[in-house]
């Protein structure tokens, strides 16, 4: 193929741009509840997410990447013209990244999965033909966009109900918080360990049996819980703090828990959404390096995972604060106990999706979880106008990605073709 070096450089740059957009927008799904509930400052959230988003992207990102790259379009018709697929993937990255920058600047929490899927469909329709799109697979992905917020919302609803019954409505809420919060921390450590063992460490050549994985996850959960107990014991709690707000000291304890759920959600988010940036990059690298062979599968190189992780962290640090404000403070009023229920529910849902290779939208998952917590308190606790605006931005995202990809596809083909 002509322009080999140029195409590889463009793929790396556009992939980095897309990953930057993911960090700028979808970071809200990992950090917004922690910041909105004032459990973490924005600076602290950036540090936590920088570590765990990157770790999740680097270790556990490969499984979902395969689904994004292989499952949406049939590349067979362009076997004799591999440059079509290369231009298309480059256009998809540029289109999705551009839309994410626009949305992030406006503070709209949109779906990066919607963005890249819409972009890939857009280029495929004009570059290959409508028959090249696996519409049934697109239907499955679309169904997951409905299933994931419902699942996360249900889990969050049940978690918050458990917090309310076990702690907030107890005769001695502070004593019960100290008693039960370590169990919630155990759940976070357990989930993080499982996704790392089942999916993440396979990329670095470390594999264990299912039984071994569960035993290791239990040990990790216990260790995490012990760390949590130590941190809680160091908290300064004053009875006078409860004078204005009965649960002030209880919420301090849940604030400790929010640090653990923030880490878990950041890891889960990185492992799931890095695919949106590196999937098309991996496809371009595979085609160019093989001399133009269009395959349906190829290994994801470690440097490509590294690229995605770096881009996500930089996007978070530069523009993430705008979407954090929308999701963390404007949907419903969050406290650490409410934010914990939303984050753990969203993390659990994303981990399940990452483990099965289903490309869900973290945005839909987190918003569904926040809504679940809000519904547990009554509809009046929700800001319905903000929710309506968020839903509208979701509807716009897929066609916006498709239209931009079509424009960039013809532009790249005219310049390079």
C-alpha cells in the first residue's frame, strides 16, 4: 500500500484524539459521582482516574476491542481494496473524536460507543454498501444500550435501599455504618479482582482457573476491606457535626467507600471504553503491516493499548471537568452514600459487559445508576429537564457520528486516494 508510514501515523494520531475525547467526556461516568458527592475534589479524581483508567485500558481492554472491530461490518467486499477500510477506520476515529470534543465542550455526557459505532456504520454504508453492515449485530448492541441502564439502575436502586435499611434508618446510623461499610468495600475489591483476573491479565500472559480466580478475588476483597477499616478508624468524627445534618458523620464513612468505588469504576470504564479508540487503530495497523490483507481478526498490540490509555488520561485532565459537573451535580443531589450505590452498580454492570465482550455505553450505565438512586428517593429528587436534555444528546450522537464519518471518508479518499 502507498503512504504506509503516513497511514500508520494518522491512525496513531486519530486514535489518540479519539481516546482524548473519551477521557474528556466519559470520565464523568467514572468520576462524576465522587466529585458531585464531594467525596473527592476534581484534582483528586484526576489522580485516581489517571491510575485506574489507564490500568483498566492497558490490562483489560482487549476483549471488547475485538467486538468493536469485528462485529459491526463485513470487510470481505473490500478485500481487493484494503485502502477503503483504512480510510473508513481513520474517518470513523476522526468523526467520533470530533463529536466528543463538541459534546464535551458543551458539557453533554454522550456515548462514545454510540459515536464510534455510528461513525463506522456511516463510512461502511457509503464506502462498501449497506449490505456490509451486520444490522443484526447493531441491533444487539442497541439492545445493550437499553439493557445496561436498566441493569445498572436496578442494582443501584437495590444497593441504596440496602444502605437506607441497614444504616440510614437504623437506631444508631454511625455504628451501623462502621459495621456494614467494610462489606460494601469487600464487594468493590472482589469485582475489581475478578475482571482483572478473568480478562486483564490474559494480555500479559497470566492465566488462572475459574476456581483460583474466585479465591484470589475473595482474598483481594478481604484485603481491600481491611484497608478500608483502617482508613475509617483514622477518620475524625464529632457528634457536633450531626447537629445540622443527622448523617454528616455517616457520610464521612461513605466518603471513604467512594474512593474504592471510584477506583473500581475507573478501572471498569478504562477496560470497556478503550475499545472505542483502539479498535479502529488496531484494524488499520493490521491491514497496513500485513501488506493490505483484510482480516476479520488480529491481535491487539500492547503499544496500541498503551496509546488508548494515555489518551484517556490526558482528555480527563484537560476537559473532563465540564461533563463531571453535568452528571455529578445536575441530575440529582448526590451524597457519598448515594454516589456509592450508583458507582458500584455502574462498575458491576460495566465489568459484566467487559467480561462478555458486549460494547455497552458507560454513559447510559452510569446515568441509569444515578437515576436508580434518585428513583429510590422519589421522582421529585430528579431534575427532569436535565435528564431530558441528556436523552436528546444521546439521540443526536449516532447520526452525528455517521454524518461526520461520511464527510471525513470522502475527504481522506480525495487527499490520499
